[in-house]
C-alpha cells in the first residue's frame, strides 16, 4: 500500500514549506476539536462526490468501491469511538482523508479530485445544518402541541390581561397561551424558509473558480437530497459565492434568536406568574431548584436560564454578522470562526425547546388566583364603556363616565359589578339591570366573540385549527 502523505508529521501542503508549523500555531488554527461533529456530513458528501467522479469516468469504479469501503469503515470507527482524531491534521476533513488513504491507498488520494476544502466545508456545514433545522422544526411542532393542549384545557379560565403590566381586560388563559402558539408557528415557518436556502450544493466550486474536471454537480445535489419541492437539483450558481457565502448560517441564527426571544417572553411570564405576588401557576418540581440558605424557596430556574441563554444566541448572531462584514471574496480563514457560534446556537435552541415541551405539559394553573387579580384591576371597565356606547353615548363621553365609576368603586373598595344600580345610573339614565351581565368577567370574555378574540368559543375554534394544522 502506498505511503500516506497526510501522516502525523505533515500536512496537505507540506512540500511547499521549509519548516514545520509550530505547535502553538497548530493549536491556534486547528478546528478538529469542534468541527469533528461534521463527520457524518463529510462522509456523505465524499460518498456522493466519489460516486459522481466514477460515473463521469474521472476515477475508476474500483477506486470508487474502495473509497466507499474505506468511508464505511471510518464511519464505524467514529461511531464506536475507536477513531483517532489528530490535532496536527487540523480539521475533520483532513483527519478523515488521512485515515481513508491509510485504509485504501491511492484510491483515497483520488477522492479530493475536483474539490477543495473550501467547497467541502461549505457543503458539510449546509448538510449538517439542514438536518438540525429539521430536528428543530419537529421540536417547534411539539411545543406548539403542548401549548394547544394547555389552551384547550383552559379556554374558560379567566386571566387578567395586561398592558404596561397593569390589569387591562380579562382574557382567556387559553387565548393567552395560543398567542405563543402563533409565535412558535412563525418560528417554524422561518426555519423552513431558511432550510430552502441552506439546502444548496457548493461542492464543485473547488477553491473559488470551479474546476477543469467534467463534474456533474447536479448529480451530486440529487444524491445528497439538495433538491427543491419539485425534485430539481439546487446548486450554488457562482463558484466564488459558493465557497464564501455564510448567509445561510446567519439566517439560521437570526431565526434561532427570534425563537429564543419568544421563549424568553414566555419565560418572563412564567417567572412572574409563579411568584407569590401573582400565584397564577406552579411549575413541576423537576424544573425548579431550592435555595442553599432559604428552605422555603422554589426557584423557577429553567425559565430564568432560558431568558439568559437567549442573550447567548443573540450574541452568536451578532458575532457571525461581524465575522462576515469585512471579508473580501472568496474564502478566508476567518470563516473557521463560523462553526462554534452556529453549533452552540443549534445546541442551545434544541435543548431549550426540548425542556419547554415537557415543562409546559406540567404547568399547574390556579384559576382562583387569576380571577381575583382580574377583579382587583377593574378589568371590565371597557365593557361598561362599550355598554354605554350601545346605549347611544359617544365613546369619548362613555370613557369619561366610566373613569368616574372606577374612581367611585376604588373609593368604596368595591368592584364595578358591586356598585349599586342607582350609583351606575347617575352616570347615565339609560343604564339598566342588564349592565351587571356586562360587568362580569365571564360576560366580558363571551362578548369578544370575533375572529381572533378571547371568547371561549373562539379559543376552541382556534384550538381546532391548530390541531388540524399540527396533525395533533
């Protein structure tokens, strides 16, 4: 078997240099410590590339079979933990290529025909991210389903709706939960949209200018599933852009950041609602921690940490944007720094969604506490104003009259519904006994029976729509 030039003492370019790379530079420039997670994508891309090279007559069928056999063994070694990753071979690509050449000799050296590490790493990153987007999309669906179930169980539960964190109007707790379903549905749409632009093939662009070999790039794209909805191959059309583009990674991180912002908003409400000042919900013990000094404490650590991790993902987005903003075309070593923020964004979002899927299903709602809070805030004041409008009063006059009623109720320490009819009639003589149905919290909810409104009948209609959409 032929000797391997990619051994532990040399690199792919060693013949040009008169001295070896220093150990410090090796450590500084090596990426194998983190990019090894691309190994499945790297092997998949190499298999497709070798199959195409053989089909085009660029390498022999014997070489292609040897490459396939060697790559299968390498995959088995990596999965079992027997593969020896070497820092001096710099990255996942050279590590796999070196081992392949050890196993199959010259056939392994021919694999790199017609490609560069520039288009190879861009392909690997796209293949890896495509699969991660699919996993994240599935988790977003699972989280929406959990929220839909919670909403259905509490379509009639009254929650004080807030603006400016002041009690505004009563809403259905189920309606409130469905607001987050809408957010996470948009996140899933953004992920699916980003996937389309991720699922394009750079391989064949070589270093930056394309190659003189008669490659069939569309064949490789089909083999790797880089096709559109109609099955047409999706291939990067400009070789310079193909190797230097990281828009897809930035676009994913933007979508991930927004998904984490939605998680963070939900987290903030869970933290508030669980506090003794609100007492609206309880989280299951397995999602909370205690205090090292105060034995009575039950701390909502999971939503608090999710709030914090949102800053981490948003920071990665800013880092990638900054990484790319000053780069000339085409590929630059700067782009080695794209992987760690991308990897961590994927890991953080996936872990957060997984734990929230389970945590939402264990939320215990306290309807009595929610209703008490809604009563304290005179949440049906707008309903009284609407009632007066229907009696013929202009809305601005009705608004002013109800403000006086609220002031009177505050002075007497009563809810609006507890004011005597005579007191209310001083606001306007048209007020009758039917006003008390308007001033109940349940009546306020039921009155908002409009598409997208908080009436329980509308909430249940939305639950049915979401279940049909999610296949729940």
